[in-house]
């Protein structure tokens, strides 16, 4: 039995699946990842990308932060790929109970998925740092001042994206929901992540179910513990397995 067929059988015999995904899920929608050879961390800037995506850099250098953020983190034309659509199909069938994602692009929701737990927030949500008024991504882009900094139309305070920057803590309610979903799953499918970013990667330790499936182009530290490992395109694999 080939690996796609094995995955198809696992899905067929599962009633409570959780999907845990990383940047590799979105690269097939032409959104770059961070750590690969063509990723954001390899690009040349006056500062390191990790530094520019930190809370302290955002506070001290808002102009440079938003310049990098809007140029490198926002992909308005990105559309869901085969992986997103296959997961939506699984959720509609009642098999997929939750998506736990490290991505901030909102593509799972755009594909139609409902129970999406965004560990690192979303570029789609933005809020005034003073009056807490909420803004869509489009509104935030339109409210940028001459320095490119988005400012609230109420009080001119900075509008901050609802994304978790380096030095900021994860939302504890989202963590609780993710742990609860993973610990009650009979199958955990992990895709498009190298499983090296903590604390997010540590969440899969809560899985107590039957099948741990890893789909990633490169090997991960968890490969030896998985029921099934597929080193291939996540869109192709999920599309074929869910048909």
C-alpha cells in the first residue's frame, strides 16, 4: 500500500482529526516561509528579519517595522491552495475537529474552515493601541501616514496588527484550546512545519491518540515517532488523500 493510500485509510478510520500546520502550508500559495533557502530570514535587510519582527523593534523603529511588515508579511492576492481546501472538506465531513496553525495569513478561513486556532495571530485583525478600535487589513493599509505607519482615525494612535511578535507571549486561551483539541484527537496530522519553533512545536507532545502523521518536504525531529511520514508537497498529498 502506498503512503497516500495509507493516509486515506487513516482518515477513513478516524473520527476526531486535528491538523497542526506551519509555513509550508502557505508556501504553495506563494507566501514565503522563514527558514528555507528562499525564506525571509535569508533576505538582506539593514537589520535581521528576526530583529525587525520583535516587539522592541516595533516600539523603537515603527517606520522600519511597518515598512518590512507591509512589504514582506502581507500577501493580499494569496489564495487558498489544495491543502487548505482539502482541510475544509474534512471539516465539513465532520472528521476534522480543529486546525492549529502557526500561520498568520488567514487562508484557512478564506478556504472556508471554521475552527481555526491561530497560535501567532492574524494579519486580518488589527487594533488601535490606545482606544482598541478594530480594523480590517484593508482599512489598516488605507490609514497609513506619510511614514507608512497605520494610525487610528479616532485618536491617531498606532494601529497594531494582531500578530504575536518575538518577545511577546502567545494567547493563553488559544494555547488551552489547542492543547484540548490535540489531546482529544485520535489522529494528528502535522504538515508544513519543521517542528523547531517553540512553544508551538511543543504542543504536539499533548497528542495521545492512535495516528501521528507527518507531511513535510524535509525530515523533522518527530519523524521517528510518527505512524506515517510523507516527504512531499502537502497540497498534493492532502488533495489526493481526501478525494
